[in-house]
């Protein structure tokens, strides 16, 4: 009897241990430190309410450290169960190294169109390794009070845009809240923001990938010329002005226009008395088709070495749901769900930007796919070269030549 009781207790212990392992804590890796409170107070309780017994922990890493530290944890087997995925090549590299599960046909994936999953697929589109979560839209925010005071309207064309900048300058207001100290804004908030209207969005991006277009072609040079003109309206000391400085300058009403992306809406929404408006990048001439950078920004994948994979897939199915899409879109203001669910965007400025999709064609940051895979890095080149153009240190044609030469060094379709 004693032996039987010991065996029975051992079996019960093993059974309970297995159940505990199955219902263990899921850990989410992410670079979105700013979203920690939202995940802990809103998103995770919503999931846990309909999935009792599954506990989830949101464990973000600083954005500048995320890629390298995540790669190290994945390689060492200590990474979380769910992985926030950068778009395109960074996550593709993780998949190729065997760190991410293939997600084709998994619950929740049916709610995303093929155009939404392209940022997290292999080049042949056969394998999808992260579920799309949200995109960000590039454009310009403006101070409505300043515009009203000077009787200005949001510009639609290039000529109107520079007419507004000139009127602001004459009215004693800094036209642009923009600096070049951090460099990345020069590329992501200026060149790849205004550029699609010159190189016709996806048409120009795909032509670069195929080798049919070069960065020295007229549309790419014209975007740099636009940027050079913008540079003449920057505040004194712009070369030492950081991203945070620009945010403060605009929030305090010391500049009228802020080139940016929708991710900044929530930051300025916390500023008392600031009346925000938004306008898309200007087209060359009235009647020209418009293009917006509607950039796939974040997805979620599953760590192949997760010890709690069944629950991880349950969580991912919820990420693909209407409930998640609605909460995320309306609580992480300026991040727009990539799912097929119909979501009513409640923030007025975010809603305004989301509506641009109905009149303008969407594209992504042109160097995000394929074009960042060699050395010199297209991304770092764009940062540095665009900052120099804005600062008046590099002529547009010379900048284009420098970009093209660096590109052609490693990319065979550009060596014809």
C-alpha cells in the first residue's frame, strides 16, 4: 500500500507539473518601451480575461539595444516566447537562422491580406514568420492656431508648400521643427516621407530592386532638391538639434510644421492647448497622383524554442482578432492595424492620416526591403547623406551619386 501511494503521488505530481508548464507565463519581447503600461493595464488583461490560466508578461528592451540583445538571447536560448518583429530584413534574418516559427495557416493569419504580410515573408513569399500588427503613416503635422493667425491653408503642391514656409518665415514664426543631429529624421521623416510623390511609390522602389532605376535618376534627385530647399527654412543651430529638441520646439508653438510620422501624434496629444492638424506630402503639380509612406512597422512572431508554444499560438490568434486590432489602433495612437477588420479610428488626427489611404497609393520606406542587405549600409548612408543635404553641405546631384555608388558596390542588378 505504501509503495502504491508513493507511485500515485509521484504520478499526480508529474501531472500537475505538466499542467503548470503548459499554463506557464508567456514572455513578450519588444522594443516598444513606451507601450509597457498599455500592455500591462489594457491589452494583457483583455487577453487573460478570455484565456484564464495563461499569464503573459511584457518585457521590452530599449529600441537602440533591441536587435542585438534579442539576437543574443535567441542564440543563447533565453529569449521570450513571443517576439515583436521589425519589418523585412531584420526579422527575415532571424527566421533564416531558425529562431522564428512558420505561421502560414495558423489561427488569426486569415485576417491579413497578402499585401499586409509582405514585410514578414521570405523573398519568394512562401513562408510567413510574423503576424502583422501595425503600420505608421508619414506626413506633416501643423499648428492650427499659427496657420489660422497667418491665414494659411495646408499646402497640397510643392509650390504651395514652399509658399507656406515663406509666409511663416515672414510672419516671424520658425517654419519647420526639424534638426539633423540624430540624422535618422533626415531620412525617415523627410526623404522617404516626401520622396514617393517623386518616384511614384512602389513603381520607383521596385525599379531600384530590379535594377531598372538608379538613385541618380531624375525622380530621386528631385526629392533631394526638395529637401535642399527645405533646409533653407530650418532654425539656426539645426545641425545640433535633436529629435527631442524638435518635439519640444513644435509642442511649445515655436515652429509651425513638424515633418514626422503618425507615431508622434500621441506625444503631442498630451500638450495642453496645442491644436494639431495633418497634411500629406505635397505633390509636384495639382492633379498629380499622390503617394504616402504607409510603412509596416511591427509584427509578432513565436520563438521556435518557446517552452509554451501552445499558449503562444493562442495568444497570436488573439493578436489577429477584431478585439486586439480595435484596442491597439485606438490606444497606441498613430499605429494602424494591418488586419482586414473594420476599425473606427477615434483620434481625429490619426483618423485624418488613415483617410489618406483612400486617396493616395501606399508604399513603404523604399530601402526597407532588399536594399539594406549590403555594405555600405543603405540605411546609414541615407541618414548621413540626407542630413548633409538638409544642412546645405552636399548638393543633391552629388548626394545622389554618393548613394548610387555605395549601392552599386554590392548590389549586382545595379552594376549593369
